[in-house]
């Protein structure tokens, strides 16, 4: 469980790599390390909690904000603020989300 936030922050940092840099060897190396972490999680049944298009579930999600959104039904997840993780069906870290009013 203690490794998850480190890997999560690592993955978030990689989203800020410029498109023009993605073919550079140092970026490829970091992406390979990220893949190793994710493969490790998969091997030990640690999975990311899906939020996109889902209805808010207090067992999986932590609502950080509510927003009025015209095209989204009340209780639906508008966006994810930070990833959540489960281990063999048990929530380790809830996904932090914004929920439609």
C-alpha cells in the first residue's frame, strides 16, 4: 500500500512530458520503469479503480467536490482528481472524484 502513492505520482509526472520528448531515450526509460511498476501491481492483484463513466460509489470513491453539469446525471462522476486502487476487491485507496449534483 505504501508504494502505491509513489507509483501514482510517478505516473502523474509522466503525463507532463512534452509530445516532442516522448521519443527521447530518457523518457522511454521512465516509461519502461512505469510499465514495470504496473506489471508488478497486476501480478499481485492491485488494480486501479475505474471512475470514467461510473456512478459514485462510496465504497470505491471519495467525493471531493460536486458540480452542476448539464449533460451528466446526478451522482455520476464528472472527473477523477486522483486514482484509487483495490486489492482483491478491497479498496486500498479510494479514487478522489468530482460528482455531478
